[in-house]
C-alpha cells in the first residue's frame, strides 16, 4: 500500500454494485486503496483499527445498516466520515443518518454524472475541519476546567464531578469519599514571603496532591489555599490512609526561600457517602465540619466525620480524630 493512498471502505452486499463503484473510483484520478465488506458487522471489525480515511455505505438492513454503523462509531468515539451511497431515496433513513453524523448522501445512479473525486476531497476536508474544531473545543473546555495557578481542576469542575459521582455511586451502591485539605498557617507565610512565593507554595502543594492519589481520584483547588480530593470507590478507612500519605508528603516537602526553610503542614476533613445523604452538598458540609475540628484540635491532622450506618435520619454524629505527627 502506498503511504499517501486514500484508504476507503465500501460496505455493500451487491457484487454488481461493488464492481461499478470500484470502476468509478479507479477512474476518479485519486490514489485509492479500496477495501470491500459485505456486511456492517464485518466492516465494524475492520474499523477497530484506525486504518480507513472514508467509508461508503449502503443501507440494506439487516445485513448492511448505515444507521447501526454510525451509532457504533459514535459509541466508540471514532470520528470517521461516512457517505451514504444507495439506490433508494428514503428520506427518513437519510434524515436519521445525517442526525447521527453522516457526511454526505449519494444515489448510485448519480455516479456517472458527478465528480466522485470532488465528493471525496470535500468530504475529507470537512472532516478535517470538524476534527480541528472538536480538538479546539476540547482544549478550551479543558482549560476552562483547570485552575490557572496549580493546573488542578477548578471549583466549577469539582462541583459537576461530585454531582456525577454522587449519582453513580448511589445508583450502584458503591463507596465515595471526599476530603477537604487546608494549609496550616498559609496566610502568615504568604504575608512574610509575598504573594509570588505563596503562589509557588500552592503550585507545589497541587503537584504533591496529584502525586499522592490514584488516577481515578479528582483533585481540585477549591479556593485560596483550600483543596478538595474526590475519592470514588473509596470508603472511610481507605480515605484515612490516603489522608495520612498526604499529610506525610506535605511535611516532607517544606518550602525553601533562599536560606530560609518554612515547614508546611495541613489539616484535613474527611466525609463519606451515607444512605441518609440527600445530595452531594452534604458530603461537602460534613467534610468542612471535620476540617474545622481538625483546625481547632491543633492542626496538622485529619478528622473523619463519622456517621454510623444504623443512625436514623436525624441521629447523632460522632467524630473520629486521626492525629498527624507534630512538625519537628
């Protein structure tokens, strides 16, 4: 196969139509490598590897279904131009294929009267422009979801992610925990060293947090020197272990300003999903209460907001204290 040849997949069960389309493609003047499939199922197997530039597909259910093809490509998030090429001008099918992302529609009878090279070129160009627009949109979306200083997710993204995870874990009965992390004495360091150094500290802490959790966890800067870690598939016991690791990492990495060393520590409040919770905001409120207690008990520690499973809806709450080691 030539490196610059266009790779086109034709999905058509009719041998006579296959030959006609192949001859038309041979005569259009473009360097083309044509692959032919007799069914949508076989075509989808070959499309698992991204080695096709464009697809021509008839619509002759159940063997060949352009609608099912487009639905499957969308589910697999494969952005591939598909041209409906058929003998029947069936408007409901045409509307449905365009709704699902078809690039164009041609009647087989038109192949002798149109420039297939122009159709292919314009279709590929539109697809390139669409892909570029999608990449740009994704980049802008990702940028909008990130905190500019730390590179972590921002408050807006965290609130949306918490809502999604709350619904998912409630639906499937899975554990979910959340921790709020607040730096101890940050204002004093910020005032003594200046805001530029303070920003550097926040950036360093953001990096440490990202390195201390799993890839499925979501770390966000919630505001100021306050961070939130959302922990899917994590119960209170596992969350406390993660909090210990975070406390240790922050203590092991003091801020260096010339010859001056500024020890760092943090206070952490932890909450976990409970059957009585009506919404995700309750997780935040409970973690915030635990954080307040951690600050009041001397800082440099994590506190769990513990709600026993047997408690009634308005039952009492108990708090478990997890001490961090004092800064030497």
